[in-house]
């Protein structure tokens, strides 16, 4: 049960409503009285969003908080609340009265569910036709795209055949097989430009241009071994028996003499000056040049010969003679080995220089930098890598036909992957896949729509349910069976048709008849809730808004029978969980507040008033005593006008917003009671009040004769100033010209306050 509206913001005229302590909580049965444009229909729309379980589309930024016995509901959880709510208002009438067909052959689609079924069937037909058309268009697009794809494949196959100089057949079918092969072999990328060119060179090589084998590279002398042999020689000093100091200090002279000793054997004459050389001098020279020195020089000469041969640059086969697929790798390997050999030569050439110097200066101790310990290993590894490439090259030469076929296949797969992953080919394939998926989706949807069409057609053919109950309610509301719901067949479908007596299609329904039909359907629809009706909150907004006063009693009786019952202890209660009824009609309000006739507890029935307090704001207040205690609308109107006059026509009066309409309505009722035979209110006012007073009264009456009184009050101070004199004219006339009537009205005001 709903107990309280805590606040409502930005919901139409309820721009900033807040619950106050003086406003009692809702009871089982709740009445709202208010004039037109005071917020009753807006309030019903507020309840409507509880039924719809979503924010009203007219006020998407609204905020609110309600208290139910089961908890609070606000704009954030309105879609999740568990309360059952049903609302009758003008929106319900618009939803459930829909005339379709030719103007002279109207068909009433009665009932929201029936309307929804028919609209759903029409939409289903439209959707099915659209789906069929879309499917045909998609199938045409699929055919065209498939043809374009076949043409592209043929074009690409020709390009591949030309690029690889193929003499065998290569068609779009072969291309598709290669594309499939790239997928099966999980090829994820294309070849590099260098690899592609190399493979293509192999694939297109003519037999006469087939590469020849090349010789591997021999390993050089180990630089470590060379230095291990040479370093001791560089640091060695020969052991001499009798050293001649001059020769030791002058290596050039020593070398000259040493080489000259052999020349002077057995001749003792000096070959330079011709003088005889003493034997003692020759013996001294021979004693200086010992066997140890000769051996050292011999070892140095041998080491020098080896070192000089080690520094010779190896000869590499030109890269052009290497198989194209290995050429780039070969060039990198040769470059790496040349770099290492340059280091090798640096150390060997330095060693050669040292050995030469040692040979000339055997007594000199020499040092030379040691080569890096890893140089031999690096050179050996570089030669191994280079020779591996040479071996691969020689293997290709030995099996060139097979290598050529493999290169050809690699190139084909490269082009196949390239075409399959870039350019228009994959775009066409993706479009074909999307089209096929979309066509299947459309076909599935079409199947579902056809099933829905069949179900809706079957349901519409059996739409008799509730027709008799609906007709019974129409009789109760209208007091006659001149208007009823019949069933006719249109295009082999059973449809509801509103008919006059004799089965004649009803045309030009009055507003009252339309309201009666809609309210009857609402009451019938409530019965579909069955056991859930006892848990339902019902809001009814002005069900007699377009009915004349003769039907007010029928509507009241229907409400009593539909919504009230006596329990076993004779206490009255509502059949539904909670009932809300709003109206602007005082007579109807007076009848409603008497429901049920018997005495009830105070909390069972609550009465409220909706008031327009500003241009954009309405409030809900407890029912004023002047309304609660008055027995007629006429008395209430007079009490409001009289109080406004006695309060000095204050613009702050709580009833300021309704005073113009109150004056208009009071003048209509008063003048009609005095001059019932005069048809227009203008004529009656002129006869009663005279032409000058009538002009003043009618000016206010006509200007504020519609629901924009608030707007006009706030924008026209001159007319606002005319309200007070008009009321003075009106009340003064009744007080002086109709004293007995005046005294009776004053008595009713005193009694109600």
C-alpha cells in the first residue's frame, strides 16, 4: 500500500512538491478534488509510471520518492518495485480508443491488448516484407561480390604467373589452394623484400645460369700458437763465449762481420781493404759468434717465415657466384670474417716486425702485445659459419632442381598470403562473410516473425473474450443498449466493431460515449487480474469528464460495486488494495465522499485537494473545510469568493489561483438559477446586473474562462486590478438585490467554517 508522497520534482506542475506534516497519509480510499489544470491528470500520470515501471517520457529528469508499506520507491528503482498499479486517465482513453479504416467504415479496435495484437500483426507483416526485401537485396549483393572476388583471383593468378615466369598453368583455383595452404601451414607474415628477391631469383634461374660449387675456406695458423712460439724467441738472449763489446753494441757491424766470416775462408786477406787478417782476429770473431746465437737466429728466421705466411689474406668466392637464397647471409659472414682477419693481421704483422728486429738485434729483448684470447675461437667460428653457407650453396648446386621448386612454392605462398591479407581480396572475402552471416540472421528473424504472425493471427481470431461483460458495463454507464461492441470479419479476421442499435457501425462518437467505452473497458480489464486484484492499487482520474450529469450516478454506482464490499463483520473495505479517485466535478466528488454510505473509520477514507499555486507549480493539500462541509459546488464557490473579498483581495491568498475560475463558474450557476430560460451567460449577466456592471464582470469572466489563469494573472496587472471591482459588483448586487439568497449563502459559509 502507498502511504505517502515524500517529494516530487520536475514532474509537470509538480515542480517541487514536498510532503508536510499537516498532510495525512493515504488511506484505503483516497479522493482528490481540484479544478481543471490544477494537476489531477499530472498526478495520474505520476501513478502511470508506477504501472509502466519506467520514468514518464514527458518528464525524463523528474525526481521523486514514495513510501510504500513494502519500502520506498524513487526514480532510480521505479523499474524494480513489486506493486501492481492500474491507472485510468486521458492517456488510457487515447490508448484504447483507436478508429482505423475508411472514414465511413470505422472499426473500433477495443482494448489495449487487442490493439497491441493488431498493431503487432501489422508490424509483423511490415517487418516480414522488409526482411524478405532485405534478404533479396543481400543475396544480390552476395552474388555480385562473389563474381568480383572470382575476377580478382583470376587477375592475381595472372600477376603471380608473370612475376615467377611460370610456363605451367596457374589459375585462380591454384591461387585459392595456395591461400588455403598459408592457413594450414600457419603462415603469419610475408617474406622480407630481400628474401623474396632471392627466392624469386632462384625460381626464375635458367639452367644455363645454374650456380657452381665453391671451395671452403681453410683455417689460418692459430695466432695463439704463433705467439706461443715467438714470444720466447723475442725475449731470449744468446749465450756467448767471448763477447766483443763493440759488436754487441753495434748490431749492424756484427751482422756485417758475421756474414763476412764465410767469405774469408780460407783466404785471410780482407775483401774490403785487401790487408791480411790475423788468425787471432778471425778466432776472436768466431768466438763472439757462438752456436747459441746461430741457433737463436735460425729459430727466429723460421718463426718469421711462419708469421709472414699467416698474414696472407684468404681468397673468398664472389657473392655473385653464391646461390641467391644464401647470398645475403654469405656477404654478412664474409664481412664478419674479414673484420676478424684484420685483427689477426694486425697482431701477426706486429709480430713479423718484432721478429725481423730480433733477427737483426739478437741481443735485444723485445715485447709485443698479446692477441685477445678469444680471437682464434672467433675466427674458427666465423670460418665454420662461412663454410656452412658454402656447404649449403654446394648442396643447392647438387640439388638445384629441387631447390628451385621449393623457392617457387615459397614465392607463390608469399604472394598468396599477401593477396589474402591486404588489398581488395580480403575486403571482398570479409564482405561475403558478413553478407552470408547477415542473410542467415535475416532468415532466422524472418522465421521468428512468421511464427509471431501465425500466433497473432490465431489470437485475433478468438478475441471474443470480455465482449459480453463490456457490453453490460456500457449499458450500466449509458443507461441504454444503443451502443455495443459487436464482432465482424474483415479480411478473414474477427475484429471488434462499435455498433449502434441494429448492428450499424457507430460513427462520430461523442466525447461522453468515448469516455464511457474506455472506462467500461478499464473496469473489464481489471477483472483480468483475478486474484491479483486484491493486491492492486487503482487510480481513476475524472471518469465523468465528458459525461453529462445524468451519468454521474451510474459511474458512482459502478465504482461502488466494483471497488467496495462488506466483510463478514459488516465492515466496509475496498476490494482492491487501494483506491484513488480524482475529479473536478463537485457533484461527483460529493457522491464519492459518501462511498460507502455506512460509517467507516477515519483512516479508511482520505480527502485531498490539488491546487495550482503558481505558473509552474501545484500542491496537494488536505481538503479545505469549506469544501468538506459544503454540500454543493455552488456553496463552495461562494465561500471561496466571499473569503477572498473579506481578506482584502490579497495577492497572497492561498486561493488566488482559483479565484478567476471560481468567479466565472459562480456567475454561470447564479445567473442560470435566476434566468434559466435565457440561453447565454452574457445575456443573463446583462439582464441581472445591467449593461455597465455586466461589462466589468464579463470582462474578467471571459478573460479567465480557460485554464491559463495563472499565466494571465502573472502577466496582466490591469485585469488583476479588475477582479476586485468585479467581485464587489457581483457580491454587492446579490446582497442588495437578492437579500434572501444572500443571507442563505452567508449562513452556509458560517456553517461550513
